[in-house]
C-alpha cells in the first residue's frame, strides 16, 4: 500500500516514513567503512561470499565502539548468512555428505540488535548441519530485545548452556530452576536442661531429607567455575588458571597467509551426528558380539561332532556287528532299528554299580596287559 499509493497518505505519515528510511540508510551513506564494505566487486574489490564457508573459516572482527553503530549492517549480513544456510540440504540426505559442518559464533550477540530470523534459525538449522553459539552478558538483554516468548524459544533450542555468573535475582532464580533440585539431609540438635536451666541432661539429633537447590541462587553471583547445562545433566567445569595464557592477548593486525587458509581436517559434530555415531558403534559392537558367539557355538559344535566321531569309531571297532545296522528312510524306522541299543545304554546308565564294576575290571585288565600278564 505504501509503495503503490504514496500520494494518498497523509503528510505526517510520509514524513515518518522518510525519517525512518533516512535513519536506516544514513549509516550506509555516511560511514566510509560500511560503504567500502558493501561496494561489491567494483573497483577490483576482493569480496568473499558465503559459499566460501564450504572450505574456509570466516571471522568478522568488529571494533567494540562500532558494534551498536554498525549493528544494522551486521544484522543484514547475518540475515543473508541465515538465508544461505537455510538452503543447505537436510543433514541425513545423500547430498549433505559433501556439506561441511558449520559453527556460527555470535559474540556480544545482544548488542547487534534484533535479528528477526534467529529464533526460527535456532530451531531449524540443526537439521542443516549448522550449530549456533551465542554469547550474552545477561538474560535480561534478550528480554529487552526479543521479549520473553522469543527468549524462551532461543534458550529452549540451546542444548548446551554455559553459565559464568549472574547478579540479577530473577536471572539467578531462573538459572537455578534450570539446574534443578536434589534431596539433601538437614541435621538438627536439641538439648534438654535441668530445672536450673544450666546443666544439659540430654540431647537429641534429628535428620530430615528435603529437596533443595543443587545450586543456591546467591552462589551464582560469586561463581569460581563454569556451570554447564547439557542434555546429559548438570556439570561444574573448572576455569582455565588465570596465570596461564591460552591464547595471545592481542590479535595481529596483519594476517599471515596461513591464517586465511582453510581449516583442513577440522570437523564439528552436532548432537544428532554424535548420537548416530554412538548408535553405529553400538551396532558394530553387537555385531561383533554375535559373530564371536556364533564362532564359539560353531567351535563347540565341531568339538561335539569330533567327540561323537571318536566315540563312534571306538564302539564300531569293538562291536563291528553294529555297522551292519542300516538306518531307516524315516525317523520312525531309524528309531526302531536302534531301539535295542538305546534300551541297552539306558539300562547301563541306570546301573551305575555295574558300570563301575566294568570300569574296575577294564582298569585291572589294562594294568595286567601293561605288566605283560596274560588275561
């Protein structure tokens, strides 16, 4: 309506539109750094595109005193980036195998102003092999820019939350509720005094189990470690010692050639991929267990078959007439052919005394033969 019929609008409405456009576009016209950054490929500019993310790490280094001033331009770039990432294939599609994992780090996130696409991106881009990490000084910053409802959407989609410190009482209570409670024992001691109320004549100890905060709200104002909320539970993480430097205090002004090369070999796995890998390892372990069990069963069966072969050979050696028995064509005929042998073996198994006597006679005969005595 505004673009189609501006002549029908009131003068004060047109004035408000003009003022709003001027305020938004003034940065692009007056700031030499912004106009230079958005000059495109003209003047021989070496511009990067978001396609460079496929093989390169991209860092936007914004001076601290320019964050609010350049917030509109930064949000424009981030909006373009989110639109680009939305066009990625789904993580479990065949085309996604060639797409690298992307990690979007937003430091001083709240100072850039409202990024309208962010709540939806937090919920959907995980399926596009994209992880988003935001850094804020206070939850109240998100409430002031996005409101309570969208803040809840943003935080609900943060599977990992690292808490360094919180001074606001409402924020402290909110974080403590996220961490949860546990059952703790409370002890109490009571004394009994005599009539003079000076001498103790008895005492009692009471132990009560109550559910209390895992981390009390006031502790969040003086944290010495990092509280980490994860899908697997709550953790306390020790900070790196203050007297040990883990990185240069100041970034170099000029980047070396190695600093702008692609980060080959680096791969960040999202939660779904870790879960998938863990499931694949579990399936491989189960397959290995089943294979080992099958091999053990096969070895046992071969040993049993070998034992039966040896025992059968010994029986036929001393009872050659058994080899004349021909198995029947059916199971019933075979059972009938061998029934008298089964009855004999069943009888021997029930006459342990007779078997023991036969074993003793056989042992005595074997001893006599070894000594050269005719039996």
